[in-house]
């Protein structure tokens, strides 16, 4: 019988797990369409799954992904937070432009 830590380590180091998480959050993004939370989490899950893919033997063997599951989880969390912050900034910029256009349209300029 394996411990919870070993099972968690196995699942978090499997690229297919991260692809399933990405598919789940992309589905939630299609339902919600808020772009602030679900889309960055899905994209960061896809990035983590790409980093965890094993490389062919004849390719240079360098990896950017951490070897331990807490490191992988921290990488996913940081990528998600960065993406969410970027999406929030983009939404604010768009809403400011729309508000400015409305003001200019009402003023007749």
C-alpha cells in the first residue's frame, strides 16, 4: 500500500494529469467566460504538462521542471497567478478604452 505522498507525487509528475486539469479548466472557461481565473489556470496546466513530457533519448537532456511534487505545484501556482494578473490587467485596459470611447461618443467628438 502506498502512502498519500507517494500517490500525490506520482499523479503530479504525470503530464496526462496536467492535461486533464487543463481540459477541466478550459471547459469551465467556456461556461463562465470571465478570463480572469479559469483561462490562466488552464494555460499554466498545459505549460506544466509540456515541461513534464519526457524527452527522446537523442535530445539534450535538460529540464526546467522541478523534480519534486511541491516544486511542480509551486510552479503551477506561480504561472497561474502571473497569468491571472496579466488577464486582469488586460481586462482593465479594455474596459478603460470602452469607457473612454463612450465618453467621446456622448460628447460628440
